[in-house]
């Protein structure tokens, strides 16, 4: 992405940031060889990352700063981070949150991502997303169906919508993966905050600081 800074932190020191990153991330390196193929791709352009019309958006859709999150429903760090990230977005009020499903932790992750993306056809992507990231147990296909049904999702319809729209859904996942690889991300969660890359986990205070830094950088352009 043209103009992106390699690590977040005009105020965060590089040493502090790297310490945070090392504190937790589900790593791509743990995957079978096919999932590690073609790690280095061309860096994606900004519009492709921030403005993919098929990718779900939450928070303030007209916000002045975007946070783009690449996540996996089986990633324990994604699950742990989600409530704090959503609180930061809500407290700020001007952040556009872009969700990039990146199922890198095995076949069940792919099933989960496809099912949740299929839920957008009944206008329930957000509910499905929150429900699966709120699970603390291991996901299986029956467990995915159970959790989605408990969140008020018509699971049978979601499966029909997935069958009818699988090509489009797979295309979204492919674009998300290519962008993550092009940006050099190696695991989940990974983020873009404004024009900063944040390949790892941050606290609420650190997210707020990177958002502030991103606004300063934007104002300086």
C-alpha cells in the first residue's frame, strides 16, 4: 500500500511496539505448506484495502480514520482483543472498522469465514461475526451452526446463500489473503490503522495512541 509506514508508532517506540507484537499472534508459519505458499506478493493499493465494496464495515462508516483488521475466528488473540477494539472504536466515534476475514488456521476457519460472509445476505454479518468471535471453545462445523443459530441466524438460509454465492465469497477471501501477504503480515490479528501497519496485538491505550498518531500523520500530509 503506497505510503504505509512499516510499523505503527510515531509516539510508540519501535522497541515497545515490537515487544507488543511479540506478545501474541496466531502465526501463519504454523500452517501446512499450501497455506504458506506465495508469502510475498505485490503490495496492494490503498483503495483495494480500504474500500473493497464487498468487505463488511462497522463503526462510523464515514469516519476520518480506518482500522482494517485481518482476523481468524479460531485465533485466541482475535477473540481476546475483539471487545477492547470495539470499545476503542465506540469511544472514539470517528473510526471506520473494516473486517477482513483471513482464515489461516485450518479448514474449520475457512468454513467459519464462509458461513459468516454468507450471513450478510440476510443482513446479519455483524451478529454472526460477534457470535463466533465470542466463542471460547474449539470450533467444529456443528459448533459453528449451533453458535450462529443461537445468535438468531437462519443457518439453513446461510448455507443456501453460501452455495449460491460461494464464488463471490471465495473471491473476497482470496483478495483478503493476497492483501495480507502483500503487506507482509504473518499471522492474526493484523491491522492497518490509518497509514500504519500493526502486525500484532495492542491494548486499548495503545490503539488509541496509534489512532491519534494516524490522525496527526493525516493532518500533516
